[in-house]
C-alpha cells in the first residue's frame, strides 16, 4: 500500500535514487554529469551519498530535470511518470498584474476552485493572516512588490468570507511559536508588531471559521514543502522565485493524500487554532 504521508526522508531518498538512475543512464562520469547541471563534483557526491535529507536548490533541480528531459515531479518522487507533466512559472507572472491582484493568475485559480476544497501548506504565516506591518517586514525576502502582497492578503480575506469557500491550511505549529518568540527570520521584528499580529491572527481565525480552517502539526515529526491544491484542477508548489504547476490526476491525488496525512497528524485542530494562537508567549 502506498504511504499517505511523505516526509523529508522519503522525498530525499527518492530523489537520490532517481539521481543515481539518471547518472547511470547518462553514461557520464560524475564530474561531467555535475558540470552539465551546473554543480561541482563534490556537491553531486553529497547528493548521491545520502548523508543529508536536504534537497538541492530549486535551480539545481530544474537544471537536472531539463538536462535529462524528465519531469520535476518524477525527480522528486511525486509521480511515477517521467514525462514532463509540470509547468514552471515565475512567481511574478503568477502573483502580479497591472490591474491589481484580482487580475492575477493566482486569483483566477482561486476563483475557479470556488465550491471545491482548497488545501494550502504555507511557507510561513499564511498570507491572509498577516498584518500589513508583518508583510512589510517580510517583503524583502519575497519577489512581489509590497503593494501586491498587501492586496493579495486583502483578497484572500474577502475570498474566505464567501459562504461557498472551503479552505484548509496545515502548517507546523513551530512556525507560529518561533514568530511569537521573535526567533529565526523574525529576530529583529519588534515585540509590539508581533503582539498585534497574534491578536489579528486569532480574530481572523474566529471570524473566518469554518470556511477557513487552520490545522497545526509537529514540524519535528512531519515535513512538507509549501504548496496549494486548487480543488481538482491543479496544484502549485512554491519554490521561492517560481511555482511548479501540476495538473495531472496522479500528481493531484498524491499531493491530496499527503495533505490528508498532515491533517490526520495535526496536534491542533481547526476549532482550537484561535485559542492556540492566543496562548502563544512572546519572547
């Protein structure tokens, strides 16, 4: 039976096996293979050794897939089909438009999925739950303009107030704990801004429930890359400066099973999320 939850070790192990397959199939030595995909031989040796569960940078993954004409979802173990079933799109192409966020591809995907379930694993604090102060603070690490990010947050809040909306979000509880303590990327964010963010988040969680449901899992036991599943239509895996967009039935089913596994292992369920946020202690 196929596993319903994919953790970091599964992902890196599958990637390593498929990288070995490509190396053997190519007939190249390690130095030549590495040079062709833009890395040095020592980096390739580390990827092949299994000494770490870390995956290479998105740029390296893209180069490997393109050079050897396989799909990224196959390379990462999200599909058994080697064919190119994913579509890489720059973040700016998806999340910015002259007419505002309402006219973006991301907004159209949300609109298309109205009436179906949207499943979302964010890379940090979910966009619609962020205050403008936090958006401005985090904007240096994001490719979109600040105004676009603020417009996106407002759009998502309005979207989730619609009665036909059905959105589930699942993320590590440690992300919120680190934020409250002012650790990691939020180390220089003032305590006042963090306190205001916590109050804002808890209020929205109460206000938007049950059309918007937040679940929290233990990030020490489960791992997930950020992605969104837009009903039965497509999924978008966030890779920093770009999205990998998948639309094959197999890919959507695997990601859905992965998300359902995160939900099953959640330590904080949706009806408890607002109270959990209120209980966070500032550092």
